[in-house]
């Protein structure tokens, strides 16, 4: 998967991460993998939706009422596999972390062919990184 930072309160430089994931991964696990790849703390609400870009919410994956309960639990039940079935071409999975700073990431498949998992390898895993990690809390930097 290609995870590209497209917007955020303190987004200043390009940042792209390439993750190898099992197609059966749930969106909560993907959330954790992205945070680990960019070195962010897991301390804010988040959402996933499908659209042509981060401003287009063509397909919401959960109802707003679900945030009254536990969004982590809701995303735990949604798998990456089959997520785009029946959707028009050109749609992207969008990940929004921290509703105040609105860190937006576009998630797309890479052109790499699917392969069998390597023995003794833990997935998801970061396989390539381009650019600089954004700073989650720049005012706290030394």
C-alpha cells in the first residue's frame, strides 16, 4: 500500500510510506501501522472513508453515530479486502487522523503484485519511505 500525506495542520514536506499488508487486515490495524510508520502517537480520533480525494467523501465507512460508541471497535470489523468492490475506478481510501489538525492520507494499492507472506515476517511492515515524517506536535519540539 502507498500511504501519502496530502494535508495536515503542520504538513510542510512530502511524506510517502509504502507498507506491505495482508489483504485481510482490518482498518484499525492499518491505522496503527500508519501511525507507527510516521511516528505519531495514537491519541486522537480517526476515520477512514472512500473518495476521489480528501475533500470528497463519496463513501462513508461508518455513520457519525458510531463515534458515540467506540470508533476503534467499528474499524476493527472493516477489512481492507473487498473494500473497493462495486466502487467506481479512481476511488481512494482516505485516512483522517486527529479531527483538529486533520492529518489526511491517501491510501492506494501499489503496482506490485501480491505475493505470499515471507516466513517469520510480521505484517504490516514498512518497506519504503520517501520524504520526511511530519511532526505531530511541532510546538513541543526542543
